[in-house]
């Protein structure tokens, strides 16, 4: 459980779980909050996506990185549990979280998948529990983003120093925050020495995660940042709502979607603007299998 959960309910652990009443999910068919796990890497638009999904579903709900916000924390958290403990944790934790968010149609936590932590016993226990548990089914959204854009976004935040810092996200209407974000996101010098290897690793990881979900028969919806934000229609959003069983699954428009945004888009659409060494990156990728990542 999260620290705040432990403060409210006592230090519930796998070892002393029998001292606490078993958490029961509210029936989904009676309007109970749907439990969701959002599997997505960092710098992939997950916060704005979840805020928009939950808002359009009827009531915005928070999303936290409960399995670790980076690789070190994920290895520490998941590495501290056995497979059995991982299976228990995801069922109990999500159940408690749906009760804390009982007025929202959806309750989710973000699972940042890292290749080495993904294969840990606790992670495998979590995945097996997701596959088998059906009271109710835990919904899984797997979202990816153009890995070149992810690398650029990470490089943007590495440009920060004590005098020039930016927020992770900007609220709509916060013009000063948006200005700083766009300034920091312009003229980035992206390291190219290992760029092809980094892109190769990203796609290999995507395949690893996808293969695991399919091999374990975990029902999920797969989407991409590009399909959600770069299309003129809202078909991809409606696909997710139909899978979740909450929110508008028909007659949704991109105008409806953008009207639900709470966070402002700050990413430069053209790599020629965001990259100081655009020509070098373009020449490196041109003619190869990653050329389509350029925009």
C-alpha cells in the first residue's frame, strides 16, 4: 500500500493480511469504480492522457507511479516481494484504491515497465494475477510513444540547471510555464553516438511487453501517443472507452477531447525546431528503418 494508505488503515502487509478485513471490489455492473493499470514509459504523455480519460469518463481521478517512478525505485519495490506477494499486492492495492476513488468511474496506477524489473518474480506474480482475477477484471492500458520523441523529451529535462528549471507539466492558461517549456524544448542537442542502439532497445522492449501480455492472455487495449493526439478523429479514444466500459464510446470528437484537457501541450511538433543537430539526426536515420520516426 502507499504511505498515505498505511497511515489511514494501518500497516497492512502480506505477512499480517489476515488481521485485516478482505477488501471487496464494488460490483462494476452496479456502477463500481473500474480498476485500471496504465502500463506506460516515462515522458510518453501518460499524465495528460489519464487526466483526459478519467475526465471524459465522468470524474477526474489521480494516477500515481505506485511501482516506482524510475528503474532504481522499481527494482527496489518489486525486488522486495516474492511472486505470491506481488500477486496479493496488486489485487489488494487496487481494491483499496478503487474505494478511495469511489466517486470516480475509473481508478488507476501507472506501471512504468523496465525490462529488468518486468521479469522479477513480483512482476510476474502481478501479471499472473491480472490474467486470472475476474472479480472484477482488472483493465490494462498499454501505451507507447515514438521513442525518438521520448529521447528528445528526456534530453529537454536534462538541460535544466538551478537557474533554469521547468515544471513537468503546465496547466492550461499558464503562459509563463508554457513559454519556459517551449524555450527549453527548442535547440536541443540530441546525442547520436548510441541513438540507433537506443531506438532498437526501445522497440525490443515494446515487443517484450506486448508479447508477455499476449502470451499470458491478459486482455488489454494497446494504444500510442500518436494515435491519440495526431489524428483528426477520436476513434482511438473511443476504442479505449469501449474497452473500459466507462466514458463515451461513440460520437466523440477531437474537439470534445481537447476541451477536456487539463494540461497544456508543450512539445515541439517539428524536429527541425526542437533539435539543434537536426541535420545530423536526419542523416543518421534517413534511409533506415527508423526514418519514419522523424517529423
